[in-house]
């Protein structure tokens, strides 16, 4: 069990100047975009444009702040994601063009390599206590909003906004944010091609 502090995460500007990416966690540690098994990141999206293609990757997108983004897929389907929308899963090699809805957004992006790792992303809201344990080998809890107190099998922990708690199978956590509103994203990760 470990905490990833927001202040310790690496921020990388995009080459095209349309935004920046904050890498929260990647496995194996230090893996490039061509080598990772799984990756959790945030992106600050400041302009409309096509998404990068990631062949052999499953990805899930959630809007953390801003007015939202409309996704137009090459298949002809469209999806509008706003803050509070359910996380949206799609293939990393799908042709997607994003159009911002009245200004920049920050999103949470989870990617896993097909045949190696699978993932599921859930949005959870406070302030009521939330008790959770990994459904697979690993659970990443991302504190999107609020200051959270976590009682864990490894002892008490404190999570600030945009901090993450990584929990392994066999561990559990009970989190609350007092009387304040709070929002967590629970990212379950497990190895293998099927659940």
C-alpha cells in the first residue's frame, strides 16, 4: 500500500501545445508509452483535436474539471462527457476527435494493454464513508475532490485532492471526507485477458 502525492507527479507538455499530461502511475515503473502494461494519468486539454492512437490499448476517460468534451468517433457515434458523467471506455486505436465545450478541461485517463491487464473505473462520491478493497490484483484510488481520511490495513492515511492511494489484493480501506463533498475514482486492475 502506498500513496502517490499529486506534487510528486511528472507533468509533460504536449508537443503540439494543445495541453499537458500528468503521469500518476505506470507499470512497469518508468515504462514508455510503447511499453507500459497499465498507465493512469491526467490531461489538461486546452484545444480541440484528434486523440492520439494507441493500438492494442483499452482506455477509459473521465472529466475532472471544466465544462466537458464532445467525442466524435470515426464509427459515427458521439459521446459528451461532463464533470459527473460516468467514466467512458473505448478502444485506444479508435479514431476520436475531441471538441471542448466552452473552455479547457482536465481529464483522468486510464489505459491498459490488451491481453496483459484489464481495468474498470468507477466514480464514487462522499461525504459518507466508503469502504473498498481491490476486485483484482491492484486498486488505485484517485482523490478527485476533497480531503480524505483513510483507515487502511497499513494504518491511517490522509489523501489530499489529486493524491492517489494504491492498494494491493488482500488489503482494504475505509475513506471519508467528513461533512465536505468529495469524489473518488476507483481503478481496479487485474492481469489476464478476461475478468
